[in-house]
């Protein structure tokens, strides 16, 4: 009997050890708390050893920093992109800039300049924008309701996405392939439309004038409208803050959509999963 109890105790210890190993294996690579910034979020980073605050902008494409954050950089050449309203943006570039996010760091092949205070005085205290190219090739999860960003490990990605809805999407690369954003596939009666996931858009859902009628919206109306359409059954865009401007995209899904979801983006494969966001109990 004593031997049986000894075997039982040994089995329990082994089981406990295996469970802790499995738990450790499924831990994400990194979890970062985002900082509230009105209707959006700020990502705390380090650049050249200095702490910086960057607007977390999943629709930004390129990570851009203030002249102060890039002080000492030997700027050269030009990077050119187009904003969704069709206006062109040019900036000189800095090469091989290391940006740290807690224990994670990456050397970006190109970083451009931006002065957010000139664009919006309310953003003057920010040092730039952090775009998805910071995490190029990595799987990341963003809880847009509670402000948490997670860089997943292969094991935590598999565990995380078990109960999530898979959505069709495309990785969008502009600016000579340096930029990175995600375009969600949204069905219409004519075929799939593609809408950008944009956490830099704090208050609206935009549907391009050219496809507005396919989503039951009035392309001629300048005031906001109520939009309701499905990405897949159970994952809906439902907002009273939709507009139908003349943009070069089919659409742009800002925080009125994103804050309802926890979104996992595999920035290597283009896979996207979502689950309903919940406030902690």
C-alpha cells in the first residue's frame, strides 16, 4: 500500500510538472499594456535608449517618428505613399532604426518622419506612429477594448485561436513593400470588398463612395449614417458613425468596429481571427 501511495504521489508530481511545462510552452512571447489616448491607444516604445509614446495605428502602414526621436539620423532618399483620401505623402528615410517594445526589439529597414502636433495639436505630446510593420512576420493579438497587445509564440497562437472566428484577409504592402496593413475581406453582392483595419481611426467606419450602395448606404450623403453589414455570420459592422467619402479604399474599419473585438493577426500568413471583447469581471 505504501508503495502504491508512493507511485500515486510520483504520478501527481509528474502530472503537475507536465502541466507547468505545457503552460510555459503556450505562453506568448510578449504582452504589453497600451496607454489610452482619447478614443485610440498609445504604444510605449524605446528608440535609441529613450522612452517614446507612439500612436498605435494598424492602418498606418509605416512606422514614423518625430524629428526629435530621429535626432542624429543621416536622413536620405524619399519614401512616398498615398493616404486613403488620395493625397500623397513624402518623407525622407532613416535606415536600420532599432525600436524596442518591452523585451521585444526590431531593426526597421526604413523609418520616416512625422510631426503629429502639426497634423493635430492634441497629439503634440506623441513621438510618432507605431504601425504593424513593427511586428512584420509575427502573430499579434490586440484587445482593442481593454488595451492589450500580445506578440504570440507558435504555441500561444494555436491555443489562442482555438475558439476564435477565422476571417479572410489580405496583407497590404505599399511604399516599395516596406509598409504593412491588413485588409479584411467583406462580401458584397458583386464580389469581395476589402476594408482596412485601422486603429488610428478613432471614431468612424468609412465606406468608399464607389461601393456604398452595396452596403445599403447613400454615396451622396455627407452626414454620418447608420451602417450594418456582416463580415461573416456573427461578426458584424454595426455603427451609427459611418460615412461614405471619396477614398481610394473600399472601406476603413476604425475603432467603432475594432473595440468590439479581440483581433489576432498573423502578419506572416495574412490569417485573421476575432473573438468578442469583454471587460474584465
